[in-house]
């Protein structure tokens, strides 16, 4: 966390800075664990000050502030990072400030409570080599054939494989659980045991779940950490089908109980009655709960 929907929401939230000029970049005093910033803030400022922001892009779970010289300030929020235009949740975890001049003027802030996030300034060749070439297809546009080609011979459990950013970029723990539920697939199923219809259903579920979550500006969980660019909570947590709903009744079959297991040291949530290891489960034909009904 944040995953693709939260990072996409951050990107859309800071879109008003496009066309504005960077006038200052600084690292506010912070007594907490220092985050990784490469090159140094002084070097980044030397190269970026005076540049206009050409566009805002997203690569997997990274925010890209692309400058007019095609270099990009790449921010990877990781576990608790936020990219903000509004005042941060607290000043003690403020890691980077980018001051811009335009109409109106904006400050982009990177806030990170746990200090696991990273910031890099990369030129196009560096970006391709160190980021783009290491990522799988973006989860919003990946096809079923791509997923099957990349993961179809793997002996890993499908839930674990979906967290591999070199296989598919943007899906994390939360949305993997949700997509597997929507597609009716048991998260423990080995990739090489999935049928073609299951790959097709899974790909469709990934797309629909991520788009739903983006519509609701992501999920703010019980710790309250994730916020959008204006420091407001997302609302997709109100529509989760299985994530963090252990022992609660399944919203689809109304008979099964959501189960929590641990896979690759991460919590997985699923309904044993609705999700099976092979073939098409009859319950998948039933409409999934609408996102308009928490």
C-alpha cells in the first residue's frame, strides 16, 4: 500500500502543476529515518530548477513528474508515502518539497511516515533501464494472453505471483485478493494449473477492480495512512468484497465465511465457497456486489 489505484489518484491529484516551473527543491529537516533520494537533493535541484513540468505519468506504483527536458522526478511511495498538494498529515514525516511557480503557485510535498519511499531524478535512458525494463505490463492494460505467457508456467500460487511487479505492474496485496475473489479463483492455485477461461476472468477482474478503486480514489485502511493529493481519505475500503473481512459472511454467496491465510508473509483474504482451484465455479455467473453497495 499504496497500490496502482492510490498512485493513479496521486497522479491525477497533482495534475494542476503541469505547465508550472520548478523554482526550488528542498529537503525539510526530519529527525526520522532518512529516505533514499538519488542523486542528492542539491544535484536534483541544480538540474530541475527552471524546468517546466511537461506532464504527470504513472509507472506501476510510481509517480513521474516529467520535465520539459524529458527527465523525470520519480517518486515511489512504497508502504506509507503520500504525494500531496495540500498540507501533510504531520510535519515530522515531510521528506521533500518541490516549490513551483504558475497560476496558481503550488508546492508538491512528499510525506512518508515509515521512510521506505524513494525519490530519483532520471533521464529517459536511465528511466528505461532502471524502471521500465524491470516492470511487467501495466495492470490496467495487461491482456489475458500476456498474463498467461508471463506466469502460465510458474509453480507459484497465483496470489503470490500477482505481487511480482516484473510480471504485472501495479497490483499489490489488497487488489490481488479482490481480483481473485471477483474471478472466482482460489488464491492458492498454482499458476500452471489455471485454465484459459480462468486467465481471462482474472484479467477482466483485475481491470474492473482497479478501475472501481480509482473511481473511489483508492482505499484508506484502518491505520488512516493513505490520503489523496488534497489530504482526503479514499473511499474504496467501503466496497471491499474480501480484503480485511476475515470471518465475515461472503457478500456474493451469502453462506461462506471469509478466510484469512498468510502467503509470502502477506495476508490473503478469500471465500472458500466461491473461489476454487480449477475450472469455472457456478457462483461466478452471479453478479458480483455492486460498488454502489458497501
